[in-house]
């Protein structure tokens, strides 16, 4: 089961943490964009991965 994050709460928290003052129009646009990004990521996040796969690459200079 996939649960959708509460993007409005996230935006409000980030406003406080980053000391931003956004107007309602900007908040609404951010909410739209976060929902779009989440919708695009959903199929990728649902892709089953083998437990033996590395979760992240390791950079070796």
C-alpha cells in the first residue's frame, strides 16, 4: 500500500525551517508541482527490486 505524503504540511514546515514567506498562490503552485513529481515517481517506486541489489553506488576517486 502506498501512502501519499501530506505535501501541504511539508510546504508549511519548509517555510518555517527556511524562513520563507510564501503567498497562497505560490503555496498552491508548489503543491501542484509536488503532486506531479510524486505521480511521475510512483511507477518507479513501485518497481520491485531484488534484495541482493546494491541500494546506492559507491564513488571511488
